[in-house]
């Protein structure tokens, strides 16, 4: 073929089907009728989308490369940095190197990265998706490139997925505050539509619903963390949001933050207004960053098993590169609540 390469969206539009149906048909997954699967495969061959064998599994020549692609939202995020470290160690021990790409939460950038992966000779990819449209990564899968999704789930993608159980992590944090006697708990979360944030909000709501006299709200904090490559992060925005909350003079006795950076900003705001943590307001963060034990008071936080996520992602990818064609694996690893002074009154 010459000119623009046919995409998954082109196939779906030409057949009058959803991209999810086309993706599942190409990957040989269930939920697609034999007739529909046959139509999709025939159209894929006709348009030269990719050479698809009769089994329904996309074909791809054995890669010559010993390089794995890794895509992350931001190079300045603590989780991303730790994840890359774990992935690099696991890949290196197996004789692979990494090509690292940063999306900065841009769907357009993500599409370009996915196209580069398809057009290159990379052995496979581990990605934290932007969570816009699934097509870029569906195209990577359809091209026969082994793919593992980490942290953020895209249900339409029939591939391996590994993450922390953020519902459980957030639930544990709120239950801890409730057990400490807190009943007016405010949640600070980033104003970003990704599954990890949605899961933490779900955990918060679930725990609060279990205690009849508990009340609170979720404050979505607008951030600018992806406007530049600088490590600007979110303490400033959380500080501003907490001051606004205090100006409303609406009683609350605890804050549970979706990130330790948020907790850091909230702690500064509370201190400025003369409120003592934990005596007057209890505080819990998320991520258990390296500085958290050194704050005053030391910050209670939910520790994410980041290294284990990276190690498992590499293990799953290496199996796929080695030819494992089993059903997609979905793993959620349980976080750990690390209790420190910020959430426990002096006894």
C-alpha cells in the first residue's frame, strides 16, 4: 500500500462496527460472532491493515530488536520514575534495553508514539495510557506488538494489565480516619479523568457510606502538571484549594489526599491558619513519597507497590514476547497503609 496507512478506526468505520468489536475480532477474543470476525479479517486483509492469519491472531515477524518501549505520562512523576527503575532492572536482566516516551497527557502525542512503535522493530511495549481513545494501543496490538498496560485501565484493550488496587488503598485510608473518630472527611483529588483517580474516589465513597453519620466531599484540584516538562507538581494547587476550603468556614476534621504532594500543600495551608495536625485536623496522603516520613508531623500515606507493578509488567511482557498466547492477565496489587503521626492523635 502507499499513502496513509489504514488504522483500526478506518476498519471500524468501513464495516460500520465499533473499534472495540474490530479490536476483539482481530485479537481472536470472545464476544464477537464468527460472521463478524470473518468480515473483519477479510477487510483487514483487503485493505492491507496487517497480515492476519486464519487463527485470528495478528501476525508479525520475529523482532530483531532487544528493545522495549515504555510510555509514561510525565518524567517528573514519582510513580513514573520508580516504575521505570523497576522495568529497566527487569528488562536489563533479560537482555533488553528501553526506549522511553513521554505523552504529557496528550492524545495526539500518544498517537504519534503508538505509530512509532508499530513502525519500528521494537520487541514489545509497556504503557501507561493517556486514557482518551483506545485506538492507538489497539493498533499496536493489532500489529502483533506484545503490549502490557500499567496503572491505568483501558477495558477495550484485550491485553495484560497490572495496577495497584486503588479502590482498596483509598478505602483503607478513609476507614482508618473513621476509626480515629473523624466524621467530616474531605477528599482532595486531581481534576483529571483517569481510572486511578476514579478508583480512589470510589474507595472514598464506599468507606464513607458505611458510617451513617459520616459526611464529606471530594474537592477536585485543577493542576498544571503537564503544561511543561518542569517538575511543577501539585503542592501549590492543593495549598490554594485548602485555603479556599478554610475560607468557607465549613467544619471538617480530616483530609485524605490523592497524592502526598496534595497532602504537603494542605499541611502548609492548615499550619498557616493555625490549625494543628493531627490534633485538630487529621491528614492522610497517597503514594508514600520519600519525604513523607520526614514531614512534621510525619505523614500517614498509602504505599503503592510500584516496583512490584514494574517487575510484574516486565514478566508478563517477556512471556508475550516469548510466544505466550494465553488469555490476557489482569492483576491488581494491594497497597499498604503506612500509619504515622499526621492521622493519630497523641495518646
